[in-house]
């Protein structure tokens, strides 16, 4: 029997703000000693009160707009009660029945470039918890630095059909969050996290199967692997005549399995009720318009524009819009190249070819590419090549040097004497020398094997360390051979 | 001259300004009075004598400087649910025994900034849950008029300290009547301002949508002086409003001619003590004699206020008190595991009434019960609020009893929570509506004080204070002192 897979993802993304969600204390806790980025509010001392972070709300609304949600004119903070020491108030301030944003979608492309729209149920704003660390002596330690960091929860509709699509949805969402600058995208540090709800049902059955929640997936790969495993597990169970228990399972990356998580209280009753310490959020059209005005051109739109305006292939345009700094870099380089007669496609080839290779080889972050190599320097390489000052082989060498040293390609060419030798007079003596040293090839040529000249051109190139203009070298050689 | 501890805030202000007394002398007199009467009254949980004297010296040094506020150099006692930097704040609970906040509540900071002298922290029902101060884990405070009786609650320490002349003024908090009831029981004045008028930052939360801080003192003029200092918007409390704070003392014109005073029939409840009703009705006649126009009015949803309150306040409390787990502050009862420690800490260190309300509130918010209880209570609250909106289209203020009885004997209602809850039947609706309520002494029943409750429009404390102060020009109940 065939089974249909249904997946919904809940993504938690920290909002990049200077201060925490409900007080002025610093939200930048990365690398800080435990409990040094805290306040009376984030420690929930008696008498402390929350004050909502305006910027965090603006950025969450901006995110909602980027994923095609409606920003609600009226939304409400609620208290979600559950006892755990990493939650110092004993409740989390979140949003429940009236979230900040609802009803959006993003488009997810498959390997073949086919796109599908995945619905977004809601985006709401809440606060992160502290971190509980279990010490070796069986005691528990708590670090409240993360407590109160602004968090968005983005809940998809159960529109995802496969583990691969789930991974691609999550990647797409991360791309958008990074693009608009609301999240660091750092999954290792937990700035971006993902839980999944997954069920399977026999083909033909209308009703969804029993839903299992999967937690603890800390990478894109983990999301896909965990879901592949879980779909397989559920399918096998159903095929064996078993039933699926509604439960929460954790992904064990080392073992490659999902494992049932023992819950002390069984199912939690969160006892949501409206947060009396915070008034409802009320926004008019002007406020929403102001958020929309902050929205940059998004990756899909920019990719389409690159295809249209620069004549790029889908693949190249997609690569060049992977992150916003890459797209910005590309367009800066295009502008520089076009001013010296280069083309947008030349730039795309250099960026997706040499530059990406060098970035990958050096482990450099794509967002820092402009610091490694000025966009003007790409234009400069293209210009040197177009003018015939250097040939393609030297161009790659100069590009690499410019990337390594940050130097101006024209300067590198000048300093190292890499200018192409296109003067036939200068090459004639060398050509005669090559002919003298390679009598066998000369003989073959004269017997009618004209392709032997290729070998001889190669010898001239070698002797000039690649600087000879290969066309000129060939002409000079042929002239000498035909004397 | 009268003994310094007997001075009202207004009298002390005049004496300080005239240079007749010093803040240090006043503070020393009150510290001596506190020491003398504490064995009998037990109003204080902490006396900060050294700090008070230092503040008094600073006030004396700055005497006469321009910009000194109305409380400059004047001692005041602070209810122990208000955070005070460096001074223990227990909320009358074992679970906060030894807890010393690293910050001041906004009201405390404003008093300090205004040059007030903080005498110490005063007793209350645990987490402000109660009507008698008997729920304090640190012993009951007695009523200075009759030390076998309760001072009312939950701000019983705040009321008793003033009535016993241990402090000329105090701060209390009021979630369902906790300023007004003890003010009435102890024969002093007290005001619960409009919800949002005074910052709650640093007030240890009980019922967050109901809690409000207010002053308690002998006279309405005294209240105006304290309120002037503590009222106003605070960025740290999102529920505090930006409505401008008027000059409250300027509002005390003594003239209430033409003022429309509503008399809500529902507040003269069945079972009300005849002596209480007589005193209140006489006070209302006095207002008419002073030129006010009396209007019989109805607040039809009054009888739903008590059940509504006992869903909303405990529901909020059940979340507000979730943070007391012994992990970050307060004592911890050892156990074999983290969860056992938390359960033991909460099970052992919270008192019975607090545990009762946490359970009530948890139940009211539970899945399957939320709609029937919490949601329904919020709907009824809206109706109660509308009652007041409607009636304030007809009248300027309401005049009503504060409680059906005078102060009752210690222990009388401790085994009967419902009887205890009924003590607040006349004060709870005001918190649910969020409007301000003022209590002034208006006579005696069986030699125990009775309080008249005046209820005002939102953010119209000025009118309330004007009526109360005018009444005190006509009467002398506020000048009566217990024999202690």
C-alpha cells in the first residue's frame, strides 16, 4: 500500500535586536559567562514587569510581510504556564489566539526547479528560555543569559509532502530571515531551531494520520534524516498492523533514530490567558505600511530580475541570490564591469566559478566576500582580459592573487610582469628556439600533420610562463615553419 | 506643641517648612514610638532606623531648597510587597524569607527621590491575599483601637502603623480592598488610585489587572501629598498611563456644592451592621448638607463582583506565584531531586490561603474549564465596568460603605474563608472596574471606626480628594485617635 506523508514545521527564530524582548538588558549573550547578561526582568525577580521591545515587534512584522502574512491590527500577548527552572517566571510570554501575523506562504523549489507554495499558519512573538545544564555531579545548573531573548515562532500549514521538501522549506525560510536581517541563521547556537509534526496515512484515506512531534533537529541534514526515519518508522508500524501513538520524539543524530521522550506530566495544560501586564498590540495601516517600506527586494524577486535583466540562467541567478550580500556583491561587480565594457554574464561566471571556489577553499563566509575581494577588482580582471593585456590562464592567476592579497589586479599584472606578449617580434626569436629544440614536431608538421603546431604553441606558452598571446605565438610559429 | 509622633503629614510639612522641627527629630520620635508599640501592634516586619536617620539628615541638609516635593523630610512606612533595594521584602511569606531585592519599586524610588524618609517595611497578608493580616507568616498585626481585633487587610500593617502613630503615612496596595478596608477598620484615610495611575513596577504581583498602590494617612490632604509624589507614567510598567497628573492639593477647594453624589443601593448589603449603615448614611447626609445633590443609583451587576473577583484574581495569582520555586531567591526545602525540591519548597513555604488561591486559579484556567470560569468572569467584569460607566454619566462620585462590619476579633473568620471573602464585598467591584476609591473615617460603631467609601471616575482622583477633604473640613472623625 502507498502512504501519504504530511509534515508541518514549527520554526523558532531569535530576532536580532540589541535588547531582550521585555526589558533593556542585552540580548547578545553569545560567548558571555553564565548569568552575566541578565536583569531583574529576565531573572523574573519579584515585582519585575515586562515592557515589550518595539524593534522586535517591528522586525517580526517585517518577517511576516516577507512570508506573505497579514499583519494583524490587533494582537495579544498571553501567558503560557509550564513549570521548568529554565523558565524563570513559570510561564512564557507568548501569543496564543491572537498572533501578530497570520495566513502567509513561501514558495519552495524542488531539485528540478519546480516550485510549490507552502502555507504559513501564523507568526507570533515570544521570549526564549534560559538554558539548563546538567552537571556531572547530578546537579542542574541554569544560565539565564538567553532568558527573554526575542523569539519568533513561524508555524507552517501541514502542506509539506516529503522530508526533502521539509528541508527545503526550512532552508528557504532561513534564506529569507537572513536576507531581511532579522536572524543570524546560526543553528549551532540555537538562534534558529525547528520542530516537526509528521504523520502518514494510507493513500485514499482523507483524515490525517496520528501526528508525532519531532524535536532536537539541529541542522538541515538532521531535519531531512529525522523525517525520513520517522516516516519509515510510522509506515512500517502501520503496515505491521500497529497504531501510531501521539507523542513527542527526539532525534538522536548519533544513532540516526527518533526516540520517545518521557514526559513527567503527560500532556501539558498550558493554561493560556491574556497577559495582564502588557496591553494588546494595536497597529493601523500606516504602521504596517511603514514596515512594508522596510522590506528589501526578496530573494525570489531578485533571482527573477537577475534572469531577466542580466540574462542569467536559473541556476546562476539562484546561486547569486543565495544570500543578500552575494546578490549585492554581484550587482556591485556588474556595475563596475559594465563601466569598463564587461558583461553581467562574465561577472556571474567569475563569481559563481572562481570566487565561490576560493571562498569554499578558504572556508570564508559568503557574507564577507566583499572584504576579501572588491567588486571593482572582478571588473578589473574582466577589463584586462578584454583588452588582451592578459590571457585567461594569467587572469585566473591574477584573480587568485587579488583574492589572497586584496591587491588591485592591474597592479598585480604590472608588478609581476604578467602582461601578455602579443608582439610578434618579441616572440619570433623564442619561436625559432622552440622549433630548433623540437625537430620531431617540426618534421611531423612538415609531413602534413598541421595539428603538431598545437604542441609547439604549448612550448612557447611554457617558455613565457603563460604570458604569450597564444594566437600570436601560433602565427609566429606558422610563419617560421612556412619559410 | 503636640508630640512629634502625633503630627499628620500636613502638620509635619508645615512644621518642617517653618523650621520648628527637623526631619531627624521627627524620625527619632517615630522610631522611638515604633520601638515602644511594636510588642503590642506588630505593624513592622523590618525597621530601617539607620537608613531612615541618614535620609532624615540628608533632608534636613537640603531643607528649603527649591524643587523639594511635598514629602521631603517626611517619614513613611512601606507595605512589604513593595521592593526596597537592600531591605528585605518578604510579602509576609516564608517563601521570601531573607529575600533582599536589588532594586526599588518605582514608588519607593520616587519617594526617595522626593526626600521622604523610609521607616521600614510593614506587615500584610501573605502576598496581599487576605482581609485581616492574619495570613502573614510573621504574625498578626493588631488594631490600635482594640488590640484583640484585626486591623483589616491586606495592608493591615500600613493602616495600624498610621493609627498607632508609628508613621504619619504609609503605602499600601489594593487588589480587592486591601487599602480601603484596613483604612476603615483603623479609622484613617486611604485611596486606591485608578488602575494605571501609579506604577506597579516593583510591586510583587498578586492580581496584575487589579493591583494598585496607594497612600494611607490621617487626612485626605495628607493622601494628596503622597499621591502627588508617586503618581504618573512609568516606562517600566506598560499598564501605567500617560494621563497627566494634576496638582492634587490645588483640587482641595472645600467646595462640593452642586456635586452629584450617587448612592448605590446594592452596597447596603443584607447583614450589614446597623451601626455601620447609620454612620455611612449620616456621612452621606452631611455631603448633602454641604451642597451636594444625592442621587439614588443602581449598579446592577454588583452581586457578581465577588465570584468574578475570586476567579480573575486567583487565576492571575496562579501564574504570578509560579516563580517562587526556591531556585533563584528565597529559601529552599531540600529534596532528592530538582522536582521534589521545588514541590517541597512551594508546599511547605506557602501558607494555606495562598495555596488555596493558587489552586482556585489553576482550576479556573485549566483546559475544559477556561470558558466556563475565566472567560465568563472576564465577560462579567465587562458588565461590572459598564455599570460604572453608565452611572458616571449621571453622577460625579459614588458614596457607599467600605465594609458591612467594623473590625472583627482576631481568629473569628480564619476557619471560614467565605466569611472572610465577604468582608470585601463593597470594595471588590471598584478594582474590577479599575476606578479610584477613597475611604475616610465617618464615625464609630460599637467604639470601632467606620469608613465612608467614595468612588470616582477613572483618573478623577482630584474630585474624590476634593470631596473627602471637604468632608473632613466639616467633620472631626479623622482627628480621633485610639487611646494607645
